[in-house]
C-alpha cells in the first residue's frame, strides 16, 4: 500500500516489529532512578535555558481516577466511585501547584497545559474550577489564541454542561477515548459506549468552539477484526476529528494487572495486527488525514501538520506536540516533567504522594539528570522522530562534535537499515524513506545506548 510519502511494506514491518521505546523522552523512564530532591529540582529550574530566556512553560496535570476499569489500560489509575478520595487528592494537588510554582518566575506564562489520566472528566465541576484557579494564581494562564490547553474526557460521563464549563475555564482542545465502536470488542475490554454517545459529545464540543478535537483508537484489541475495525474507522471519518491517535495494544498482563482479564486467545495475531494497521493508514490517508508519525494523524489544517512542515514538531510525554523545548512542570501522582536537563517523576501511589505533600515536600521520587551524551542523543532522536531527517552538520554545529567520529558505531549499524530500505544514508544526513516512516522507532533505536539489555526490551511495547 502506498499513500503520500508513505509505503506500507508488510514483510519489512514483520521483520522489525519487535519491542522498543516510544521515545516520549530520552533517556526513557526505564533509566529513572530514585534520589531526585528539591535541591536538584531548584538547580535545574534556575539554570535551564527556559529560565535564562524567560520562555513560556508547559504543564501536565495527572488525574488518576476512573469510575470503572478498562482492561487494556496501562496508565496510572485509581478506580473508585467515592467522592472523598478525589476531593482529598485535589486539595493536595493545589498544595503541589503552590510548591512547584516557587521555582518559576510568574512571567513564564503557561503556553501549553494538559490534563491527563485516568479520566480528568471524572472530577466534580467545582474541583476543575479550583484547579484552574490555582494554576492561574500561581503560574499565570493565558487567554490568547496561542494557548494549547487540552483535557482528556470519557464520553460516557461527559455532557454539554461539563464541556461548557471546560471551555469557559480555557480549555480549547479535547481528547476523546474511543478505542473501538464494535460492541463485542467493547465488552471484552470493559468499555461499552455507543457511536451516538461519542457523537453527542463531539458535536457539543464543536458547537462550544473547541479548536481541536482528538480521537484515541487502539488496534490489536481482543475480538477485533478488519471488518469490524473498518466500521469504527468509517464512523470516525464521518465525524472528522482534527486529530486521530491510533495506538497498538501492548499486552503485558505481568505488568498491568487489569490486562489479565483479557483472553490472550482472543487477541489478533501478528499478521492480523499488521492488517489492522494497514487498514487504518489506508482509510485515514484516503480521507484526507496526513500521517504525522508513529501513531498520529491530523487534518491538513491542524497545528501538528503545520508544525511538521515548519520544523517545530516535538515529541514529549503527551506524544507529538507543537511546542518544542519547553520546560514541563509535572503535577500529580506519577506525573513526569522535565526542567532543563533534569527529568523528574512524582510518586506513583496516592499514599506516597499524599505523605510527601502533607510533609510539605515535593513529591518527586525518581528521575535522571541528562549527561552531555544524553543531550546529544536526545536531539538526534528528536530529529528522527519528528522530522524524518537527521542533519549531521546541524548536530555538529550545535554540539561541536564530528558526527562521523562520534557516531561511528551507530552509522555502521545504520548500514543494515539502509540496505533494507528504511533509510537513505548520505555523507551529511540520514533520511527516512517512505518505507521506513512506519519504523521510525527502529531507526531511532540505533542511537540509543541504553538498549543493550534484552531484559529492558521485554518491558517495552511492540514497535508495530
């Protein structure tokens, strides 16, 4: 199958379809270690390029609560129907907002904000108001069109009044968890929601003026077939969201307990997964969506497409974004941020997070300070993941290295990728071919020095 600048080579994808990082960070979270304290955070916040140049901030807020478990989910979540648990969490989250804000000048306004989960729309309306008020008081939210404020919602628990409140609070982007519309698949993953339910939320969001709407889909789910997923894609194309993220299901029941409820004999095999992916790409590209990279598609008018064209596309913990090289403030249980050359992650459990907040300390638990080599390799991997072209001379100028000498071993390994048609290698650059665009992760992995351990790869998702 061939679309604009993309060639789907099933045989090549079968050969390269093993496990690997998604590169939402480099080094990845597998390299995080305990011992990141307030002193390290303060040092990073003071010395970061963002601080020195007074750049705007990105903020991520993690809301872990869900009212029922989705069996496929690998996110950090807390399933509850009790109201006191999220209310107590919000009180602590407001305290963390105040603590984190002390490390940043208020003039560094929040240009990008994302509420993820879990299910952020689970929160009572007054709690959303309190959180946005707290963020505005301590960080400074903006109202102009340049802001990118997004929130994830569960269509099953979201109505027009809730959307109107979110819009009034400043959110202008919405992400809807769809996954699959076929009821048999929905029952197998414990997430039943009709097409009409999603459509009502989608149309209300359009009426209320949300600038961009994203649908999340998953291929490789139990009981999923090409015929049923084609119907799901048909419904999606008819509604026409601005962005579509189509993730490959990663079945790791030893890591995520909820996945033990999924019957492995109901999962599509490798050939069926490839057929589902090919169907997805074919359908979306034929409907006018552009392939951004990895698992993201967008309409030509969307900011992701514009960012890819002008070279400002960035990959972060939120996937592909339009805001490159921003300090990212992490708020909430398990949330990950980056300030300067320091990655930091909060405690992963509510009790540990709560103890830290109640003691008046940052709930930072793990992280890693990037070495000079990490910084160089992160930029190399960013160029591959976001631009599809690695400009050797640009890396040489920025880091004062001789690319061919510094990456002699990696360029040797890349020869096999070139021989297989994934990339073109020239004296001054590496370029992904249309055949290699679906295997971007595999190309980036050549430059990752942390992949020597097979044990690490077993903890990663499949590349396809």
